[in-house]
C-alpha cells in the first residue's frame, strides 16, 4: 500500500516527491494559479510548477510572506515566471477583487489549484459572517472558480490544451455531520464540531468537483475537475494544537485538528 511506502498503480508511493512525479514534464506556455501558495503544499506546488516552466500566480493572504516564497523560487530557478497576488478566501469581497484583477491582467489560465484552507479552529465566523471553515474551504473557492471559469474556457479553446481544476479536499470528507452538509445550521455555534465542520467543508469540495465535471461534459468543454486527498503530509497545520505536534505532525490531512493552510 502507498501509505507504507509501496508504489501504487501510478508507479508512485508515499515517498514520491513532487519532483519525482513531474520528472520530464515541460510546462512552458502554461499558466497556473495556486491558492495558499505561501506555505506547505501550496508553496511546494508553486515551486515545482515553476521549476518546469509554468508561469505561476501565487494567490496568498500575506503578500510579504508570499514574496519571500517567490524569492526562494527565483533563487533556485532564476528564469522562473512567478507573480504574487493578494487573496483572502475569508472574504467574498476579496475573492471578487482578486478575480477582477486577474481577468483584467489579460493572463491566460490553464490550471487552477484550490489549495488554501483552514482546519478545525474554534468556532469562528468569516468576514461575511459565515462559519470560517465552510466559508474559506468551500465558498471562497467556489466563487473564485466560478469567476475564473470563462477565462479557463477561453484559454483552453485558444491554446487547444485541456484545462485543469484541482480542488484539495481530504479523506476527512467522510467525517462530517449526520446527513452530510448541515446547511440549516452552518452558523450554529451550539452544535458546532470543529472536526465535523471541517469534514463538511471537504465534502462540499468533493461535490463541487463532481458537479463541475458533469457540467464540463454536458457543455463539451476541454476542462477537467478533480478533488483529491493529499495523503500523509508534514506541514505547520498543527501549530495551534501543540499536544499533536512533533511526531504527530504527519497527519492524514483532514483527520487531526489543525489551523490554517494558506
């Protein structure tokens, strides 16, 4: 099994790196947008895409932190094309502003990687007064994707290359409230469970990808959408839960309580 280091059907396993998986791929001419690209999975995704010639747009909450990641990428790959743009998925106004700026930039968009997220914080409301995990992990990315779909369709049509949307979900989507997504009680603090609320948001990610796939087939557009479980990873997600840090830092992203990725 991949979790024990054995290779799966793809030829890759738990010890495979992003560089292993992308070996031999030339991404020259492609443009990718990665949310939450200032740390963890997002920064490594941005680094490796840039390494292979992809023009990477890092969508981050903290421009200063994102700028430092960009500098690191350019140190390793001096001719990399990397831009940093501000995006706060906690705010739908920020999402709309970002999308408007991206569209007006004239940049194409071949790949959209919805990676940023927050996991299992105490009950908190977003800037739009929506439970933070559902707002950030699902609603923010849902709106972002919707606002950039025309750009992706145009890019696919003009470049004659299939576009890709990747939504980082989690095995945690199986651990949610009874009945799945508790739409009538999204903001109900009295029934709030940080783990179930996380699973709820990740289930929404899966359903979003599934519905996008259905619509793309119906419309006969050259786009694909996939949700994924990133596997056992070591990130800073556990920084607000010190009792689980250290050796427990390798988590099946979506099972142990953590804070933010983005």
